[in-house]
C-alpha cells in the first residue's frame, strides 16, 4: 500500500498510520542522534537517557522521570514501587489495552473493574468510590485515546481514602486537564513510547513520572534488579532499562511533539466538520472532548450506531482506507480474567463501546484530500451498511419471496 504524500489524491488509499512520512521530515536529525550513540558505544541508560528523563520531566512539569523498557514495564514498576502485591486490588477500567489490567495481575494483585463514562470512554469516577474495599491499594485511571480522565473526583477519593492514583497515560503524553499535563495528575504516571504513539520510539520504550523523591529512587533501582550500586541488591527488581538509542530518537521527536499534537487536533476538527457536512451524525458519533481538556488524539475514535460497525470497518478497508477497532473485547470478559467472575452485563458502557467504536486515521501528516477521502468512504460505508440492514420495501418483498 503506498504511503501518503503532501498533495494526496481523493482516490489514493489512506493508511491508518504513516510512520514513514513522519520519519522523512526528521530523518537527518534522527540519524545524527543515533550516530552519536553509535560513536560513543554507550547503549544502556547513560547520558542520553538522563537527558531524556530531564526533558520529559520538564515537559510534564514534574520533578522526576525514570526511563524503562516499555509502557507495560512502567505500569508494573509503578505498582511494585508503591508496594502493591498479592491480596491487594487496584480499581481500573475494563475498556483499555490489556497491559493496564495485565500489569496489576503481574504484580500479584487483582484488577477491580468499574464501568466507563460513555462519552469519553474514561473511568467513571462515580463508580470508583463504591468499588473501594479494605484491600484496595490503588486507582488506575486510563487517559484513553489521548484525553485525560475526570481527575477532580478521583483526587477527592484518593485524598479521603489515602489511596494513590497511578495514571495510565500511555496514550496521552501532552494531554492536559485544567491546564496541568498528564504525568503530574497522580502519585505516579506511566507513558509508552511504542512507535505508533504520539511520541514514539524506534522500538519499545517507556517512562514513569512522579513528584515523590523516595518513590523515584525506588523505581530507579527496581529497573536494575534492585541494585543500588556495586552489585548491592537491596530488593528484587528486574531488568527494565531504556536503551540510549531509543532515548536519542525520542529526544529528537520530543522537540516536535506539540507541533504534531496540534496537527492531530486540527485533523480531528476537520473530521468533525466533514462528518456534520455529510449529515452522518445520526449514524456516526464523533469523539467528545470534556471541558477544560486538551485532547491529543492518539486515536480519533467514533461510534458507529445501529449495529453497523463491523460492516463499516470491512467496507472502508475494502476501499483502501485504514481503520481499526480499539478495543473489540472488554477486559472483564477476556478469557484470562474469567476467574474474576464478571459477565458482559456488569459493565454495559464498556461492552457497548467495544461493539461500536471505530478509529480513523489521525496522524499529523494527513492531507486535506486524505481527510476528505476518509469521510467520503465512511459515508459510503454507512449508506451501504444501512441499505443491507434496513432494506427498502421492494427488497423486503424480494427477500421474502
């Protein structure tokens, strides 16, 4: 499938994401940064990682940032750093990437799900407090698709119950809640540098942010087997070090992050206008941005009403327009969590979202022609699907015959 160019054509395929287009714009800077690491031959942690940590901390307006091997490891390390383990539970969303609940399970604790807000897809704070019991040791809101969870209510619950908030901000670097950036909204926050994220590396990588000096020191040693230096291991950690090459690439990209995020926000605005212009609002619900938020659109996720989502998905892919479903199976009904005893009806908002959501291309290099092409095909897909699901009277008669 060809990649996009700067002019585009309304008849060209549109990829779901085009990392090549991004790389071509910063190719020389990235190569210079990687060459510097290769010349120095210092590949694990070291100066490049320390500089990235300082720059991410400044970007998030937080005191400490600790690089690690992935966003998943950031979640696991944060839970371990807070002392979460067997017998504990952590309240979180069932509508998220698997790593959120997987990390809770991996440290020996139990993910305790509550339903989502149907408008933002984020954790519903109204349900959190009722779910707390004597074994709750954390609240893990997920800033899904690039929009922060509703934090004010969660702060009050956290303060009154003395339960730390662990931000799963893996999709939300640069997102803001009432002028404060993701990464400083809880006791600790976790980010992913998976290549398709708004700030993506050349492989896996992650980082943790916190204002807590003692927690920061513990996280630094947990990522190197609990070593405080000189092979002196004061606790058992594991190997989760960030590569210097990844840090070098990310430091280049961080300089462009706000520019790319604003381009995503512009693309989202254009999509909203085109969806309205095509009179699709009865079938397609665009994403909702909560008040006082800066949504950075790691994904542009619409709802496809009327049970048409899978038909629309298939049609658009058949026309060469990339799209994806995040996420088709709510975590509370995943096979590996069957032992928790949940059923689909326990969290109806999450279950319904899994059946209706569809993510459209949103990467910053999309052209106007490509945006128009996506919505034109979306309109055709809705029309074709509605025609199949709701046939006209003559068609009904022919089918009956």
